[in-house]
DNA sequence: AATGGTTGCTAAATCGATTTAGCAAAACAC
DNA sequence: GTGTTTTGCTAAATCGATTTAGCAACCATT
């Protein structure tokens, strides 16, 4: 059982490949192919189990019907969910998605972008890392359809879908302050990503605006080194919490929060009585933890869907009303037990 | 800035496309291309930023250098980890991996298999669902390289990498029995997957062999409906535990365990004092939970690597010593707090 | 000067589809 | 019976690479 090509069917039925192609692509009547011949060709195609070679189709049509999705780490829940919604949404438009993880390594990111370009993907969906700015600019200048997600570069006119990091963080900070926490720390990561900076800015502003009665409130930030070992980072976190006598801590992203929980567990620090915890970005772990952890939820599905739509706009799939090419979606604070200490 | 092709370079430098192709593929000396010309072509290729069109290359060479990976659900941690190791390992052999999730839907699984075949992937890595048997047989009979992982069909001669489900489960059961638990329940899912059946068989055998002193020990199994709602399933679990007065429960796979934790949390059942918990397959949540959950760890990395190796063997990359085409790797029980009640 | 061997490069086929332009035969018009 | 249309189909170009077979031009040999 070898592979069956158009030519095989053509030879079997004694017609030309053109005719077979027309029939199989539903252009039989348009091309005035007789009903009898159509039936015959369809039947043998079916019998032989013909499956068109997409590689050849792509070469000829110039379309692969594939989108490239570049995320930080596909095994991180946030990106896995994002990938899933994107895949489902893209399918509705007849596109497949191939995912790649950059692991925050700009060399790897560049290599992957190049690889996707060589594979002739029809469009790019990217959660960029700091080193990718040049490459993305280049893609965009070559008129390749590109959409950025979750983060972007200031001053870049590329379409993107972001989250209202500032608003979500502010909301969470208000909650902590209202609950009477005064020594609130902020733990972030040194990737220079602008969504992290926005979250930190909201934190700083919230601290600065704290009622004067709580006079001693001060900005207290720990910036974790992304490439350090887990153990080293846990040590840092525990030292940060203890030496600053914090009563609450805000983690800027989900893996920091998870690492934090691991650290608190080892240090036997009780949540929320000894320390309140909030994390940006929800996760099964936070929902299931005892006590469950207050979080700022990101609109993952909406982000994925909107991103695909922005890309389809560029691919000429003119969905109705494609107005703004740069979106910002709202994040939502969800209060749970981790921020409600017993009176 | 349009796309640059071989032909463009050929015209710019005044040579034929053949020559350019030879040079860019490192066959310059083999084809006795003069050093001067080689330099010139390389220079202009570089200057124009030439990137070969992989679609064309694939069509011509008959190789896409792409492997298709079909898993149950890429957002499930186990499969995400598996995908990651596979991706890394495949890269060493010059292959890219595209992942797809079947979501245990055999229709979707078939559609994905067909799609991957049409895209001319060079090989398949599959965690099959029960409905895929026919399709996989067909692939194998067409001499397409295929490797199954995690599960397989009895009597199928397709290469695969499995886990010693029976051994891992037995080990966990011994542990529970030694700890004095007597009313041990088993919760599985109705997908008819053989790895689940093996785990259940180990459970049953362990119960049957329990010391006679613990006379009342009886097989107590709940089979969850995969497609039921989460709420319905939680209700089932809670009823199962209460009505059977269980003192320990074994979850056959990670999402059941996670669902179980959620359920126990809502029912305010304390672990391990009221109920001991063990789950097949580790997860961040189990490691971080308070108390942390005893699990049977699967050798994910090893499975991924071995699977790629089995596939490479079929692709003729003759790694040294490719002996057995059907592997079974050991699972390891890890005792944690969830199975050690206070005396 | 004829022969043979290198050297350095190219023409053309090929992979498997799509699509444009056009051809022969039949049908119709008058 | 001749001219025009319509019908039903096909030849050939094309996408962008790889690769086989082979052609000139030059050199060396006798």
C-alpha cells in the first residue's frame, strides 16, 4: 500500500490530473465535468483512500494554513490554556497551530522564529521575550501577520492583546490594604518584561497612596533571578519575608507564587495568619490549596480568541468590524482565604 | 522586502540554481565549485538573508523532518512534560514536533491522525485512545513509523513504551496495607484504557491477598464517567467514600486525584487522619499540597526519550543497539504525608 | 593533432498538487 | 452547410527546492 497521488487516480480512471483535481476540489460543475465522470473519479479516489499531499498543496498555493505560536513555556498552565483556546479558535478558520516554547531564551526564540518562517507559517502568535524585539520588528516590516500577546514593546505598532495588569494589581492591593495589611512585599522576576513592570508600578503606586495613618508602609520589592536555582530562590524569598517582617506578599506571576508556596511550606509559615498571599494569574494549585489563594485572574480564553481574530484580520479574513488592533483586557481579582486572617 | 528564493540568488550572481543549491548545502567541493564563486554566492545569500523554503525542500526530498505527537490533553501536566522531553530529544536528531490533543475523543483523534498524515509527518508518537486501534493498525501496515506511549492495545505488534502500572500500584498498595489501612477504595475512569485496567488489576490482587486477619477487606471500585460534569463526579466520589466507610482511597490517574482533593476539601474530610490518599502519577499539586500526597511517579523523561529513540530506529537513524521494540519502564512509589495518619 | 582526463558548471527532471489557457467535438443557429 | 457557442476535458506552467546526467573548456599525454 503505497501513497496514492492525484496522478494515480488520473491514470486509473483514464483522465487528466487537472480533471481529478477539479472534481476533488468541488469545482466539477464550475468546470463542467460530466456527472458520470465525477462519480467515477470520486469513487476511485474513495476506494484508494486518497489523501492530498498538503506539502505539495502548500507549495503551489503559497498557504500552509498553519499558524506559529511562540510561548514562554508550554508546560506552564497559563500558556497551555492559552494554546488550547487558540488552537480551538484557529480551527474554526481552517488553521492549524504549532506551538513552541522559548523558555525565555532569546537565542532559542530567534531560532524558533526563523524555523517557523522557513516552514512558511501563515502567521505568528507570540508572547515575546525581551530579546525578540528586533526579530519581531523584522517580521512585521516584511508584512508577515503577527500578533503579540500578554506583553509587548513600548512604541511598537504591532497588533497585540494585553491584560490590564495595572488595574488587576491595584484591585488586589486595595483589598489587602482594606484588610489591614500594612507590610506588603512584592516579588517579581528579572526578565524585564513589561507586564511585570506594570504590575510592579501598580504595587508601588498603591503603597505610595496608602493612608497616612499607616505611616510606616514602604515599598519592599524582591526581584528573583529567573535563571537561578529553585533552592537559591526559595532562600531569597524566605529571607525577604522574614527580614522585612512582612504580613502580606504579592507574587507577580504564577510560577513565583508556586515557588512561594513551596517555600512557605518548608518554613512552616502559616497562611493567612502569619502571612497573606496574593498571586497574579490563577492556577489549579491556588484554587485547591488549603487555604485557597487569592489571585488576579487573567482572561485567558478571551485573550486567545481575540488574538486569533486580530491575526485573521491581517490574513484578510475580514471579520466584521475589525477596529482596534491593540487590545487591553480586564483582569479580575478573586479574594480567597489566603488574604483573610482571623480577627 | 519580498521573499528571497534560490533563483533570486542565482540571477544576482549570474549562475544557475543548481550551483547555488550545491554551495548552500555544503556540497561545493564535492561538486568542484571554485572557491571564488563559492564565496560570492555565500556572500549574496547572506546579504539577502536567504532562508530556504522548507515546504519546497520537503516536497522534493520527501522528508518533512516533523514528528506528530498525539496526546490526550496537552494542558495536563503529565502530557506537557512528556511533550517537552520528546521535543528536546527529537531536536537532537534534527526533528521538530507538532503536538495535538485528542481529548479522548476518537473522532477527533482520527481526524488529527489523518491531518498529520496529510502534512506528511515523518513519524507518529501516540498516546492512543480506545477508538484509535484501527487507524493505528493502518498506519503501521503502511510502514509509517509509529510509537505508542503510556498505553497500547493487546496483541498489537507496534513498538511502544509503557509503564509498569501493575508494579507501581502494587507497591503503593503494600504501603497502605502495612500502614494498617483496611478499607481501601479505588477510583478509576471509564475510558477502557489498558493502563487503567492494569492499575485496577494490581489493586484487586492486592486486596485479595490481604492477610486474613483483616477479614473484611473487600474490593471497592468506583468508575467515574469521563464525560460527566465535574460536579456530578465530585458527588459520586464523596458518596463512594462515605457509603463505603473508606479509610484510604487510590486514584488511578492525576486528574482524578485532583478532582478528589477538590471534593475532599469541600466535604471537609481531613487527610490523612480521616482518609488516606494515593494517586497514580505525580503532579505539582500533590507535591505542594498540605499534607503532601503520596504518589506513584512515572518516569516521564525516560518514556519520552525512549519513545523518540524507538521512532528514530524506524526512521533508519540506526542508533547503536536497538534491540527491544516494546519497553516497559518502572514506576516508583513515593510515600508522603497523605498516607501516614497519626497513631 | 588526436585522445583522454579534469575542472567547473548547468539543463532539465522531479516531488504533487493547482490553475490558466485552450482544444476538439458536439450542439445550435440560420 | 457553414459559422458560432457550448460542452467537456486536457496540456502545460507553476510553486522552490534537489539531484542526475552531461556539456564545454582546458590541460596533459603521446
